[in-house]
């Protein structure tokens, strides 16, 4: 499954 | 988290605190573009749609809440606070920002990480933030004297994304397969829009003179 675009930044 | 990103977040927070201080201390919002504040409220709301679904850290959630709450509070003050609203430069703050919102959303429909509601709105918020400062910069050019707090607010607001660019470079060099093309490209455009402001801000600091942007 495609990794969700990780938005760990603000 | 690296030192560049922490510096960026703290600089961003400082810019917001400076604006809140200006409005609270002077009970005035002269020289502040309400349109830019409304654009920032839109940016934060659509960027943090995952506020209740993705928990990354206490810090991350706390900062998201602070950014959303402060931007809405500033817009509320400028629209409804009986004293503050009277000092709003209504006739100078006339940037038709609908085009900025429309163009950002159109671009987000074309270029996004994934074609999902959350990702398209995330990309929309990234593009919109890049141009959100335009009404404020136009207002500064039109309104002759810029008070110190407003000038400092814009300066730190521009500086925070420059720190983020250093953060992306650092992560690109240290983390395998790290890429942030959307945020990176948009961040460079955003920071470039401040170039002339930074120049005149530096001149005013060097000559210890009032900040003046050429009309």
C-alpha cells in the first residue's frame, strides 16, 4: 500500500 | 527534529507573538493586512485537517492548535474587536486575494502528493502560504511608515521558511530517499517574495532609520 505522504512537519 | 526546523518553528511562533503583542499593546492593527491574516487562517485550517486523525507528537499537535487559534484570533480582532477594528487600513488593504486562493487550489489539483481530499488540501495550503504575504507587502508599500513591531513580524515570518529550507537540505543530506518537492519548491518561492523586504529591512537596521518600502 502506498505510504501516506508523511507530514511530520508543521 | 533538527535544529533548523526547531529554529524555523520558534521563529514562526515569535512572529505570531510579535503580531499579537502589537495588536494587544497598541490596541491597533494599523499597517497589518487583514487579508494576509485571513489567508494564513485558511492555510492553517487546510494544512492541519489531520489534527484529530494523525497524532505525531505533543509538540506537533500543540503547535498546530496554537497556529490555528492565533490566526483566527487575529482575524477576529481585526474584524470585530470594537477598538482594534477601527484602525484597520481598509482602503489600503485592497489586494484581490481571491485569485491567490483560486490559483493555489487549481495548482493543488494538478500537483499533489496523492489525489485525496487531505493531500490536495495540504498542497493547496502549501501553495497558498507561499503567496499569502503579498497583501501584507503591498500594504507596507502603500502605508508610508511601518511601525517596528509590524516590521519585525514580517521579518520573522519570512525568516521562518528560510530556516525550513535549511531543514529540508539537512534532511535530504542525512535521510535516505527524503524528498519534499512540493513544500521545498513552494518554500523557495515564498522566501524569495521577501527578498526586497529583507533588503530594505537590513538597510533600515544598518542606518538605524525607519523601515520604508519604496512605493
